[in-house]
């Protein structure tokens, strides 16, 4: 299983992680499917995405929106890529349409057959067991305008993920509180940081922290843990 | 002896801050240059209005407010807006009936209702037609830019069609006559606002709404601004009347104003300036009709040159639409007649240019005769040449080529472009087997294929799989909501057309790749990026604007001018199809308000419509 969970930030902030992801692809000319969390005006972000990744050698892309009807052949095409990227945005909206289009199963199958699944912010949270972390803290949470009640996500990993983390007391209070409620670790990453899951090993890039049963631990850059 | 102080009296802070509003007092250079081109009206205050919208960005650009003015409707700003725009004209009915207004009600200044040709008037020479419910407020200059400002809904002038059809003057607001009572409608103001801001964002020349003042019961004053509000019909009325002096005055005024605005810098000074004038207008109208056709903009052009500005700017959004597909059979139902359809716009634009040619001849020689068949043929040929070149250029732009690549293809690959356009047009113009149907404001026969979708998806899929699309896939991509299974059945002819389209699409790609020393893959990647934005999934249509405006006007919670200003700004940004903009799009769906999100859903739901 190959996963990459980006926290956020500009393209340039994530370049080291991008290079690592590319190194996981065994093909010479890999292709990427870009799945926007929401398709409204997503063409602009797709353009920026392509503009960035072409600089590091990727030349084949598919823009695949999950909240508009897609012909069957486009679905097949999108899931044939070597890498699928789930963009950032509103986690509730994204989960709603991934579920509605029955794409969650397809993504799991994609990962199972060796495809590399990457996600940024909301896209990363979707890979974890639930999207609970999208719902707090109050000062920095996604609005659940879609009234999603089933927060169960893909469950590809056995930890929760908190993107755009800022190393401050007000964030820590919330994350420590949440970590007491769950049995799995909660990894919080600042923008420009992320986690790569390679088979059963986790590698942390940048400023990453673990919140576990009411405690906070700073993880060393490029430290490795088991899944 | 006591010295007189040279100090100016202290002005109130608000007066100083908004002093440029005072320039909108009815004075305009047209008054001196073209004394035959208007009727003057005195005005009186109109109370009971509420500023519903104010275009802060445009006002900043015009220098009406400071560039750092907050997006807030302060009491003093509201007051100056009312002082400047909330008025009614004292019209012929008022004078005939000796209606008295108190000294407190009367305002200073005299405002022009300008004369121009209008085909809906009984007199087809423009002797009685023009601004039927608008007056010109003045001209604003900031740096090298100039704006003409006019106000619609300020009362019935004697130039309205109703006055001459019924042969009597009407009281402003007379409920017995709707079109002709001199009032404007608020939904019309808002439709113009939303539509014009989107088109402006996408580099169309257009009037813009500066302010909307709501007087209740759907009535408003809609203030608009544009660089130059002269329409072809302002000239045509004098040409039809063979009034050399008045015609020369307004043509010279227009030429001079173009020069003073920084355009037409190489315009000759002698009579040759009229040749130059004709050449420029021919370019304007050939290019705009090509752009309208390619962007599916329905604009009711006709021989009177009324619904358009001299510089090709869009004015009078009442019948303006943008289609999602090429609904080329749509005709607007204007009570007693149907409008032209989008394909016929080109010929109407040619008629307008023919009249410009007649004007040129008449100004050069007062005894000149009407245009001969040969003259018309010559104009038609020049027009077609420019029109076709612009259409070709637009087609290449829509594929996603850059300007230098487009120039190369236009110069060296004419045959390939022509062949490509043949099959492109075949699909673009394909119609529903249902045939002609009635729609809310006219008739149409639905187009069935969305060519934006194929231009967006084709380069991605081709690059991704290393081979072209299959026939069934091609049809599946372009199929719109209007297409039935019968419409999309893969006939041998359709297969042939798909092959033809793909052949010439990739031929153009190969020609550019070869010339610019690019790999085909790298070029397709560039095209992927550009075409995805140019041919985005959602694009605003006329229907979507109508629904959005209804949402704004009937919002549960009344929207403040500041809130509407933000919504308009965000909405136009969300519809920005500019691909060469270095600035990243600032629009974020999930950071938008619920109202904004609902707008985007409306646009999506009507994306194939009219």
C-alpha cells in the first residue's frame, strides 16, 4: 500500500514529499488523476496542479470531478492512473460525493492493486477511518453544509490525521482532548509536512506531531513508524 | 483696507471626499459638439429610493471614490448617491399640464436625452426616437480614461416609442403604459449588473452598472457607465435624414473622442479620416460578430445600430443572452416580432457596416448616391475576411493554443483550420430531433452537443492513454441534456465526422509542435492546462443570470449594497475564463457564502441552456 497524506501549503512547500512520492512509482512516465474535492471552478486549480507537477516530470493528467456525472469510460480512465490525488477543500462535501458516486470502493481497490493514493488536507482525512478531525476546533473547522451524518471514511490507515496544524496551545488543547476519546494515534502536521505510508511503514516529513491518549509527542523529521 | 481672504471656504468632509460626483451634473462635451443630437430636460428630486447596489470597484476606477475607500455604504456616500442619481425629469407632460414643483424639489442642471435611430419607432429616420427613459449624467475623467455616465428610469421623454405610437406625451410612471412610462425595472438593472461584470471579466467591452436605486414595486433607477456611450444609431438617424451638418458633427465628435481616449492615434486629419473611421468600424463589427458567435452571445443586432455601442460594447441587456450550447435557432419574442437568431447577427452587423460606408461617402461628398451593389460586395468581402479570420483565431484559442501558435497556424495552415472547423461546426450546430419548441421568452430548436466538453477532455485523455478517443466515447463526452438516444446514434456519417475532427485537431497539434520544436506530448500538456480553464464545465448562461437575479431580489434576508457588491465581485471572479492571467484565481468555493454557492449551482443547472 502506498499513500501520501499532505497537510497543505503551496506546491513549493511540498516539493520534497512530491519527489519521494514520485520515487515510489516504478514507471518511467507516470500518470496522475486529479480529483478535486469540489468541481466548481476546479479547472483553475487543476491548471495550477499540472503546472507544478510537470516541473517534476509528470506529463499525463486526468481531471476527474466526482460531483458531476461521469461517463463509464472516464471512470475507467481515471482509475487507470499510477497516482490518484485527492485535493483539499471541504471534507464533508468531498466525502458525500465520493460516497454517492461509489468512488470510495474504487479508490480502495486502486490502492489494493498497488496504485499510489495521495491527498491534501481534506483529501488526506478521507483516507483515515473517519473524518472527525474536519469537525474541530471551532475556530478552524469545515462547515457541514451538506449535512453529512456518516463520518466513516476509507479507513486505509489506523490513525487520524489533522492537517494545517499550528504548534500552539489552542490547537493542542483541542487535539489532546480528542486524542483521549480515540484509541488510535492522531497525527497533526503543519503546512508543508506530511506522512508517507509505504507498505506498512510510516515516514514523517516536516513538522509532525503525534497526539495519543492525552499526550503530545514531536516526531523527528523523516522519522519512521510502523502502521 | 481689509484684505479679502483667498482661502476657499471649508467644504464639508463628505463634499470634499465625493467631489467628483458633482461632475455628474448633466454637462457633457456632446452638448457643445452636437447641438442637434439631444433634447434637454430639467429635473426634480425623487424621494423614497433606497441604494440597492453601488459598484465600489468601478467607482474607484472612475475616481468617484478614493482607491482606499472601504466597501461600506456610509451615510454620506448614500446621500451623495441620492443627490446625484435620484431624480426625475420634468417632461413634456408636466409642462403641458402645468404641474407645479416646489423650489425645494427642483434641481440644477439640464440633462440630455439623446436622439438615435430605433426601428420600433413609427418614424424610420430617427426623427422622433432616442433615449426614451434615460438621460446622460455627464463625463468623468481619470488619468487617460474617460467614462460617459447615463441613468435609466428617470422618466418618460418625448423620444420614447409610446409617445409617437399614441401621439401624446406621457406622465412619468403612467401605469397605463408599461414600456414608455419612463421607469426602469430593478430586475433589468440587476441582470445587466451580473451579466456585464462577467463579460467584462472576460474582456468584453460592455456598459457597467454603477448604481441601482430601488423605488419599490420593481421600479428602479439604473445608472450605467462606459468609456463612450455613442451607438451607431446616434449617427444613423442623421444619415437617414440626410442631415449633413448634424451627421458630420457627431461623427467628428466620435472620431475626436476616440483619439482623445488614446485610440485611433494614426487617424488622418483631413477627409481621409472618414475612410479610417469606416475601416475601424468594419473591424469592430466583423470581430464582434465573430466573437459573439463563438462565445454563443446572442445580441439582437439590427440595421438601426441600436443595441450596441460604436466600440462594439454591449448595451441594453434586456435581450442579451449567452447560450451554453450553440442554440442557433433561438429567437427572442418581442411581442410583435421575432428577433434575429445568433447566426443572422453577422448579416445584421454587415448592414450596420454598410450604413457606416454610406456615412463615409456622404460626409466626403454631400451629393453621394446610395451604395451600389459593387460597394456592398466590396464591404461584404472585407467583412467576411476579417470575420473568418477572427473565427479561426477563436477556434484555435478554444483548442488551447497560445497567441504565437495561433498566429503561425493562421499564416501557414489555413486548409487544416478550415477542415477542422467544418467538423467542429457540424457537431456544434447539430439540432434536436424534437424540432422547434416554445421557451419562456421565444422559440428555439435545441442544440445537442457541448463542444466545450470535448475540447477540455480530448487532450487529457489522448495524452493519458496515448491514443485518441473511440467514436462512442467522443459522442458520450459531447452529449448534452438535450440529446436523445436517437440524436446521438452513431451513424456512419457521424463516425466519418468524428474521424475528420480528430484528424485535423491532431494535425494542427502536430504542425505547432513541429514549428515550435515541442514534443507532441508537451504541447498537448500545455493545451490540457489552457483548455481546461477556457472550456470549463460550468459557464454562465442567460437563464442562469435570470434565476440568480430572482434569488438576489427575493432573498429571505434583505441583502445590503455591500453584500451585493461582494457577491457580484466573487461571482464574476468565479466565471473568469482568462488563462493568461498571471494572478491565481482568488475564488474559493468553500469559502463562499451560501448565497454564492447557490449561484454556482444555478449556473451548473443551466449550463446547457439559453
